[in-house]
């Protein structure tokens, strides 16, 4: 029998979005600082070219700073209030494509692990998706699972076809398959990012509920944008990619919040 090991994401400690929000605020201030330096340093040279150039450049950089501050404020308010205030979908893209890499680098400088930042990012992403108040028909929702949820010694491999599961109850696949049947939702097990992308292209869902570790969920959310993805972190009592678990009730709650 395999003994459990200490997991880096205990199921009883939910990820907090406040860390990502705080780092996002610091990143915004740094961006404004860089914008100011880009204006201040060449001011003398610009005035030699034309006396109005420093003022024009200052106005341009002030607008850029205002956009950065306003965007951050919108994200914070949307996350805090749980309501789609303005441009949530666009702002989610800015966070995913541009801010996340910067914040991960900042976290490394501050001694914060990537997994901790990714947990917080996933929580914030879920909050932004929820704020859109999406209502999706069951046949346009996809539940996407990692193959490591199935016991490694199970002789019946459900990758690609979860209907092969005999519902023995030894792993969480049984509960998830029953959940998908209850709501009549497509459910797929993928062995990696390439297969996951193939499944999404074939199924063409309007919303994905995905289960994975921090790295794979973050990568999947980035790859799927603008498709909304609700990420559910798996539990890893035996270490990564081996006999992992997931709280089926969390997936049920996520589905209930978006199903039309």
C-alpha cells in the first residue's frame, strides 16, 4: 500500500485571491513608476527638439498611467463585489497574458513560490468568471479531468472514454462520472495539455470546468482564453501526478453556479 505524503495544497486550506490582488497592485505602481521615468529622463532632450514635446509626452504617459491604475481598480472592485462592472472579459485577458508573468517574477524576488501565486491567480480567475454571471446550457459545458485522478493500478483506462469506468468507487472518477450524468454534461479525461486542447476543439464548449494542479490549470486557463475556465485544484496525498483526488462537491457547486 502506498503511503500518503505531505501535499503542497491541502484541501482544507482554500487558495486566497487577496495575494494576487496585492501583488497586482504593487505591479501597477511599478508600471506607473517606469512610465514616469520614461517621461522624466528624456525630458531635457525632447525640449531641445521642440519646446512642446515634454508636455505632449507627459500627457501621453499620464494617460497610460491612468489606464493602468483604472484597470487595476476595476479588477479589484470586480473581484471584491463579485459583479461584472466594466470590461471584465478584456481585463481577465490582460491579467492572464501580461500581468501573470510579471507577478510570478516579482514573487520569485519576494521569495513567494510559483505554486502559491498560481493558487491565488486561479482563485481570482474563478472570481472574474463568476462575476460575468454566465448561464450556459449543459450540452455546452465540458468537465476536463487529469488522468492521475484514476488509480494507477486500475486495468480499465478511461482516458478518452470515461464511460468505460465500472464505478467501483476506489477513485473519484465514479463520483465525477455520476455528476456528469446527473447534469448531462460532457466529461473527458486527458493525459496532457495537447490532448486537452484537442478535446476542447472537438467539443467546442462555451465553458470548461477543469481539474488539475497549479501549473496545468494556469497553463490551461492561458491557452483557453477567451474561453471561460473555472479551475478546481486537485489534492495530491501521494505527490504530483499519482492517485490524486478532488472534492466532487466543489465541482457540483461550480456547475450549479453556471448552468442555465
